[in-house]
């Protein structure tokens, strides 16, 4: 097929040319008059499976012909004369071995890294060893590095790399995939020198960024019938630019640097690379513009010289649209709208970006029009249903079970998928409602079953069996010690499969079903096979390994995607073509992605050892950008803000902007402005699409429900609500709405108040028969016991005990005085009062914290406050709790003490600043309070009296339970309440 050549045979296609199509077009041209069977003699080596699929798809379109062999460049066994090498070892096995080594390293030198980072470090070390094998760098090369001017950290890592590599070499006979590939290439090199293959071998689509791949490219390029076809080669770059990049590492981030290395290793010049076809890119002018914009930094002075030679800037940019959206959401919406238009017009369009967050938002935006894009990346396995399920169940071994984790598992679609799923969902719903009402922050075996049984009104054997099944599986699963990886896997998979099956399974669960389940099972099966190499580990380490391994897997969407709407990663975009290409997330730190720090070797050590430099990834990204921007129609998009922070435009956007801005004589600024104007039209449409219709703001509510629906019974503490926030009384009693507790209860002030009341009650009761027990030690002993029993937050418990301890001496001193005055007679459990106001048909109920009776038969009422006790003025106008209780006692409402004269009423502040605050029963005697109470309650029995929201709160910004119902925020307290009669 090829004529004899003294120089290596290198061909290339310009950016913008559909590379797979061009490969076949070039073959067609060269085999026009050849026998048909010559097609079958050709071998095409490709670097990705997607490239292979695309070539086969194009060949399937016809015309009918013999098909060439298409295979991956990593599959070279059929070329070897002596048969294939031993199979390569599992990459997972390698990483597990390294985890064991790194764990021992961290145990001996804890300052190197956190224990939880073992698998991440093993992954990075495995990648480094792969790279060393691919670039022919030996452990001896690393050991010989001069690090006298480096910190001690690099000396330790240098030593550890050598130990790890020697351990790996001695531990096994099977090579790593990278080492096996290099050995294959070296064997082929020796074989082909003596026995060159007579049939054509083409290596297409690779840039030679890896040492082993470039060595294979060199071998094939020098074969009598071999050729290398390069993608996205810049034929317009002048010779002097190539020359200036030679011999330096500063050009690593240039998109064409890999090609320069290849030509240098083959002793040829970039000018010796020939076009594979005579095809032209969609815009030659645009290619020249982008080529100049991406020149290496030391030669950007060429902009001033060569920029003036550019022609037709408006033509070069007329098919480019620039989107600079305010937010990531606006960027995604604009992209989705353009993709929708492409779908309607039958235009093939592709979104190219490394930003998976953006692709998820674009996919969600397209869903409103029932468009499912063909996403080449699919879904990360750890975000798939089985991946999430396994991660949640693994956490049971590490973390104490809380309510949120329990319900997350119970609600997962794979839980109880082996049968009776509807019954399971009903039981879970009942359990959640009960937990939110009663509060169950940390379920255990006993209280979980009790809570589930109490969620139904009658005895239900079925729900008890269900709750027992759930409690047996998920409660008390934490493990403190270290276990072998195999034991962890057995426990984990057994638990997961039993939870997925359900308590009465009638079929196999859905855990391993569908593509995601099958892919997850394959990974877990592989992990079980290699588990013996994992060593012992803690529950936290096991969770980290599961997360890391699952995050490396991908699964494609099972739904049929739209045939013309694609989402590609930058790797997939190299071998694909589309009429519209959208390059998105063009912000620095996203595209190009930041260089990941290497914990093992710094940049200088890499350079001295002959390893790849960090800038190589930027150069590859630049090459992807240069190829993609050469498409017929291109969108460049970015968001100005991300996560409430300003973003920086990608370096390529900045270079293009700066170059065009400096070419005023050629209309550069106008061309840039036109690109932005085209984008602004789409941004305007996106804003209109997302704009919500204007709605009239809610008025400040003051509902007037029918008299029959108004409350006929209130508690003493609710009187304060009736004065300060009447709407809360309306919502609670007329609408019968109750706020639900959060799933995971926090150590808030309300809980502290409840427990402090219990501490005081228990303490005082123990001193009734023995006043000598009125001591700080006795008080703190009860505080410790109650908080340890009912307060499952160790850190907050310590703080609360310290706060209580500061007030303990004051509490004891004042308690001695109180018991000298009167004897504690009734407490919260017995001091229940009920006062019937016959004149208005209302009932007032109250529960006093404590009632003491003095020798004269008079009573003293006490109320404990962990917060600030109400002032005299607040009691006069709002907080009338003790005053009303005093009136109830004198009216005989408390059966425990009967009708008595109230001697005093006091708030006992037991918070950070303990104090006594008296209720002034002389200025406001019980008889007067009773009249005021009847007057207040009577006013709310009038048909025109409304329950105003937030009538007189202590603080305007105070949060209330029913603010959302009242739509507070659409109005404020300066608005006049609007009375509304309700039917």
C-alpha cells in the first residue's frame, strides 16, 4: 500500500477534520485500484474502544468490502512470535498490596499522611509505578536522584518507592499491565527488525503521550508497510516555533508538544509529517487564529508580527458563540436550550467538558423536554443505586446508627426488594412519622422495635416482625477493631443481601440486577478474589476502600438516548465529529483541570528521573481544546461565578480574547464582541425560561375561624403564645397542625431545659427525707446520670455539665433556704391543674414545676428556667405563667394542694447566670389576673377577632414553628394584619 521510504512514515489530520472518517477516506484513496482482499490485510491499531467502534460503524455504512482488522494497541499478543506473555495481574491486587505497605508506613511515621488516605495513596503510588514501568524508569533511577537540597519528606518517599517496587518485583511473577505492554513492545521491536510484517499496520489516533505508546509508534512508523496517523496536527505552525520548543521542558503545556517529541525521537522534523488526506478543516482561518493564540509563552511576541498576517477574522469567528453566564445554572440552561434546538433541527450536537457537575445540570435541564443525551461517561458507579446502597451499609460498621442513616437505608429502592416492598414502604412511613413526633436520634435494637410498634394504634404482629428484622440487621453493627478484608467483605455482603431481600423474601432482590447491579457485583467479586492481599484494616479504612473502588467504575444509562445529542469527555471528543460542538466550563481549574499534587515525587525529581511532568496533562487538554474548537459550529461557555466565588476564564479563552483585542486594525475587537453578542441572545432566552411569573406577595395573616373551631382548652404556657403570636394557637388548635421534630435531634436549648427540669426534680425528691443530701456532689451525681442516659452527644454533654457545675453551688445554697421556708409538696408529675372558666366555656390546664407548702399552709410556686427568666415588665405584659398558676391555685384548680393562699411565686434561673426572679403577686393579685385572663380569652370568642401572626414577639427575627405556614418573609411585622373570615 505504501511506497518504499527512507524516513519514518508519519501522517496527520488537521484539527477540525473528522478523524475516523479521514482515516478511512485515506485508505480508500490509497486502495482505489488495489485488489479487494488488500483491505483484509490491513491492521489498524487504535488507542480507545470508542475509536474502534466508530471505525466499525463507518465501515458498516458501506460500500461492501473486506474489513480491516481493528484492535487496541494494548492487544499485541497476536504479533508475538513466541506466543503471549503471562497474563497481567489485577490492578486491584496491586493496590491492595500497596495499601498494606502504606498502612505500615503510616503506622511507623504518622506525620506522612492520615490513616484514612491509605487507599488514595496506594492508588497514586500504583499510578507512579505504572508510569515508571511505561517510561523505563527503574527503582535504581529513583534511588540515584540527588535530593540533598530537598526536604526530608522527599527522602522518605524516595526510599519507600524503592522498597515498594522491590517488594512487588519479588512477590510475584505476573507483570503489571503497563510492564507487560512495554515488554510486548520491546519484543515486537526485536522481532520486526529481523522479520518486518509484509502487510500494512496503521497506528491511528494516539498522540504518543506515554513512553511505551510512543515507542510502539516509532517501531510502526519505520516498518516497510507501517504508518502512524496523528490527530489534530497543526500544519500552520512555523518552523521557528517548533525549533524554540526543542530542548526545553517549558513547552510541555503546548498542544503540539507530544508531536515534537515523536519527531525528535525519530530524527525527523515536524515538516516531514504529511497530510493523510486532502480534506480541509471547516475553517482554515480559525485554525490559524487558534494556533497563533496557543503559541508557547516565550514566543507570544509573534502575535505582534504574525497577527497582522491573519485574514478574515470575522469569518474565522462567525460560527463561534461565547457564553459568559452569571451562574453555573444559567450556563447549563443556555446549553440545554441550544441542544434542544439541535434536536429539533436534526443537527448532531455534542457537549464536551470535564465538569461532571455541569453535565448533570444540563441533563436535568434537558429532561424538561424529555431529551436524554447520550452521555459517554455514564454514571459513576458509587452514585448508582447499588453503589449508594453498598456505601450506606458499609457505614453501619463505622458509625453509630442515627435516625437519618436508618431511614436512608429503609427508604432506599433496593431495600426489601425481594418481596412485599409496598408493606415495607408503609411500615417505614409509619416509623418515620413516629420518630419525628417522639424523637429518636440514635435508634437501638429495643427502642427501634418499640417505636415501630407504637406507630400503629393496635397490636400488629406483622410490624413487630418487620421491626425486629430491621433492628437485627442495622442496629449495633459498629466494629472497633481491625479485621481481614475478606471478613469485612463477608459481613458487608451478607448484611447488604439480607437487607435487600427483606424479612419475607419471595424472589431474588434487585441488588445485582440491571447494568449497575451487574457492574457492582463484578467489582465486589473481584475484590473478594483479591481480598487475601488486603491485610487487616479498621472499619473506617474498609469504608474508604469501598468508596474508592466503586468511584472508579462507570455504568451507562439504560434508557435509550437521543441519537443526535451527545455528552463527551475530552478523551471521547478526540475521535468523534459533530456539526455543533459546545466546549463548556472553560474556567481555570476546571478546563484545564489543575495539576494534581504528587505525594511521592516533586517536579524536579520527576524531571531528573525522566518521568512525565505535571504540565503534560495541561498540554493534552490544550490539544483537546484545539481540536474541538476547529469544528464547524462551536460554542465556548463558562460561568462567571461558581459557589459564590468569582471564576477565572480558562487560559485559552484569555489568550483568544487578548489576541483579538490587540488586532484592532483587522476588526479583532468587533469579532470578539460579535461572539459575545451571539451568546447574550441565548442567555436572555435562558433568563426568560427560568424566570418565575410574578406572584402577589402574601399579606400578614390574621385568620378569623368560626367560633366552633376555636380552641376551648389551652395550657398555661400557651397563654404567652396567644399574646405574642396568636397565629400559632390558630395553627395548632384550629388547623390541628404540629411541628415535626428533626430526624437527627440536636442538643438544643429545649432539650437542655427538659433534662435540667428532671435533674432538679430528682435532686429535690432525694433530699426530702434527708436534707443532708442537699450537696453539690449529690446534685452533680444526678446530673451526670440523667445526661449520660438521655443525652447521646459526648462533647455537648461535657459542656453542659461544666455549665451546670458552675451554677451547682448557688443552686444548693438557695435550695437550703427554700426548704427552710417551705416543704416541697408537688412536682411536675403531680402538680397538674385544671381551671374551668364557666362564664366563657373555656378550660385552662397547667403543670407547675414545683409547689412548696409552708407551715401556715400557704404555697410557694417555683418554675425552673435554663434561659433568662422573664423580667417584671415581661411578666406584666406577656409571660404570665406563674401569675396564672397562682390564680389557679387560689381557685382550687390543683387537686394535689387544694385551695390555698399563694405566698410567693418565683422563677429559678439555673443557667449560666443563676438568679431568682419573683412574680409580683402583690401588684397583680390572682383575682385580677383571673379577670384579665377571662377578658383576653373572651376577645378571641368574638367572630371578628383574628389570630394575628407574630403580634408581639420578643425579637422580630425570632424563628417560629408556623412561620412558613404564615408565609413570613413575604411580609414583615410593619405590615398591617389582614383579618380574614374563614368558613
